[in-house]
């Protein structure tokens, strides 16, 4: 079955010439069609992309406020740190969710070449989610909280998110049912399975859980399984779709790689949740299961390099969005495949658990890989509806460097802080407050790098949103 | 392409099934899912006050305050009651005080933290090397 893959791997390691492609498989050069399927309802994804880009810009600004307070704790604040952090964590999960749904809509339609079942539902879903998010952030900022990490959203807002996801699932399933045979397309089955599992993972988290152990187990259904399994499935479909738009990568080959990638993500991701269950009062076997499947999780991270390499070999359109895809793959390898795997190993984890190193990994994986992939694809989709002039392209490219260098700076500083915590708390047995004082210089460097990151984020959001507004104005003339 | 489809779908069922089975097994393995009433009320206090944003339990949470998993071993009940009564300044700030709790809430929270303390968690945190 995977004969062709084995051949390929063999050819990488030997100097053997590549097997020649059968003449019938050589396709005439079609050039790159940046919008291969001109379906009108793809535009339903546009508002998702614009809102995602906007929320991302805003997210950086609030994060700065938090970082500032940690370094200058005597500054007066509008929002208490503990409430601001809850907002930060919720933003970190919710704008990528919104973006993922938008780009999944777009690339599902593109893959199965069908119009969306209902743009009305997509619009209702969108506004429902926007109001839910804004209400949630306001409530959290005011101190209402359900007090579980990442799941602080008060119940009405959790229900709003659940309802939004359900509308999404309904809409995409009805769309695929318009052409039932298209269920066999990788995009369809992967997006549908990812979405249904996302809903299933959220549902039990609506309730108050009496015992602390199941409470922790269920928390990671969102903080791990959403990000490293179910939503990641939707993201990889969109990444492959975007690569097919941006490059001349061979469609049939990339689709096979997509299936392999998705299979690996599911195979590894679900049981790798065990790497959050090492010290939660659960049986010891999670140390082995979590450890082994965390290693397996590194495989799709490295496979994503192969996927983008295939695309890089061919011609491509110059679009700033492509940089963000490269950035996403980079952090997938470094933040997820390398750092993530390192800290997931049980004997390492025992020493770094509960330190800033977790925060380092969280930012590199959740933003560096996931969020950056989402905003990159959103940027690409927006550029289909609003042409970017030279200035805008310059700004978008600038924002790419500011964001990524800023991220590297922030997380480098925080990683050092985490290593200090590891060494001094667990190694040397120092008291908590003594260590906290030592960390301030690193939190300060994080603040400075965070300024760079946020500047990039704001420039990025401004560029794409203003270009869209300009395009709309001139369309109305 | 259909072969890949079947492998993918089969993997979904197998992985999700295995994960659910092992999760249920872990929950059944807990000595008793029964949480005493006052500890339960303490969990409500813990959640309502957003303690997890700065503190950690089992090492998960915020990194700006100590881990609370074994706090009731380190500190006596008296010390904790005084803490929530006096609301000390949170260093390095010179004015911001730690959130306070009423006496009932304090009692419940202490019971909850004692309950958490008794849970065996595989020798974490590690003992200092020195």
C-alpha cells in the first residue's frame, strides 16, 4: 500500500535516480491558479478571517499589559492580573478556533467543488461566536470565572461556543451531503471527524466536576486534544489547501500526505494526552503511554516539513501568507517536535513541570505553530478579496519578522526563567519568592520582545483589515 | 485514495476508543470518587476565586505563585487562616494585596487543599537534590 512512500524514502537516502513518472501522469503545466474553485459561497469564510486577524492583533495588546504588570507590579491596572490572565488564555484558544472554522469552510468547499449548504447559517454562527467571545472576555475581565485553566468561560458562553460548533458541524455535513461521494475526499472526512470530536470533547466540560482528578483529566480534553488532535485536523486540511493554491505542488501526492498526516495526528494525539496525566493521581501506565505517544506526535511535526518541502520545490505565487506557513512549520518542528517532545518525556517532565518552560512550549506550539498557521491562511484568503499593493506586502512581510523574532525573544527569555525555576526550586530547594525575584530580568526581556511581537501583530491586523476596507469601498463605487 | 480513507477512519475509532477506555479505567481506579462536603465547598471557593491563574495544583496553573498541592503540609491551618485574614502584600508589588476570604470560605478551602494533599501523585514535586 505504501510502496510509493517507501520508494520515496529510499530515494532520499540513496543516490538512485527518481523513478520516472508514467507518461499518462504528467500533467500539462496549468500554472498556478490562486483560486482554483471560483465558488461564490467561499466568501462566507471571509468574515471569519477578518475577525480572527482582528482578535489576534488585540490579543497582543492585552498580553503586553499582563507582561508589564509582572515586571512593574506597582503600576495601577484596569483589570486584575488573575482576570486578565483568564482573558488571555481564553483568547488564545478562541480566536484560533474562529479562524480554523473559517479556513475549514473555505477549503472544504474548494476540495469538494460544491457551494456551501447555507451562508445564512455560517453568518449566524459567526455573529453568535463574536458576541459569545466578547461577552466572555468582558465577564472574565470583571472577575466571573469557572476557575479551571482555559475553561474559565462562564456557562452561558461555553454554551454559545458549543452552539457555534454545532451549527458549524451541521453546515459542513449538509454541504458534504450535497455530493455524498465527496465524503471520500480527505478534506471532508478529516474536517467532519475533527469537528464532531471537538464538540464531543467540549460537552462534558460544561459541568462542575466534583473530584479534582477527573477535573484535570477533562481540562486537557480542551487544552490538549483540541489543539493537538481535533482542531489540528482542520488546520492541516487548510494548510494543504493553501499550499495547493500558492504552489504547483502535485495534488494527488499532497492529498495522500494529508491523509497520512491526519492519521498520524489522530494516532498520536489522543493517547499522547497522557503526557498531562503524569502527576495527576492517575495510574502509572500513563507515564509510558504518554511518553511513547508523545514521541509518535513528533512524526507529523516532521512530516509537515516534507509537505511544505514538496510545495517549495515548485513554482509559487509571491504572497506574504506563504511566509506564515513556513513560520508555522518551523515552530511545529522546534516548538512541538523538539521542545514539546523534550518536556513530555517523563523523566524530564518531572523536573520542569509547573515552571515557565510549560509556558514556553505553550506559546511556541499554540501560537508559533497553530495560531500562525491560522493567521497565515486567513491572510491568504483575505488577499483573494482585497488585492495587496506593494506597501501592504511590505507591511505584511515586516509583521512576519516582527512576530516571529518577537516570539523567539519572548520564549527564549521565558525558557531561561523556566530553567532557573527548575534548577532552584526542585534542584536546590529554594523558596518560591526567592526565585521569583531572580526571574524579573527575564520577564523584562520577555516584555521587550513582546512589544516587538505585538507591534508585528498590530501591523499585520491593520494591513489586512484596512486593505479589505479599501477594496470594499472601491467595489461599492 | 480510498485505502487511505479507511486507514484514517479506523485509526480514529481505535485511538479515540483506546483513549476513552484508559480514561474511564483511570477514573474507576480512583480510590473513592466521593469528595467530602466541606472539601467540595472548598473546590467551589478555589474555582470561584480564580486561584488557578497564579497558583498551580498538580503543577498545572499559573507560574506566579507557589504550587498548592502540598500547601497544607507546609503550613498549618492557623497560618492559612491568618493569611486570608491579613491579606499580605504580594511581593514584589508594594501595595497589591493577596485576595482575602471570609472565615467559612477559608475553612472550606483548607479542607479542599487537605483533600488534594492526600492524593498520591507519583512522587511529584521531586525532592531537592541538595
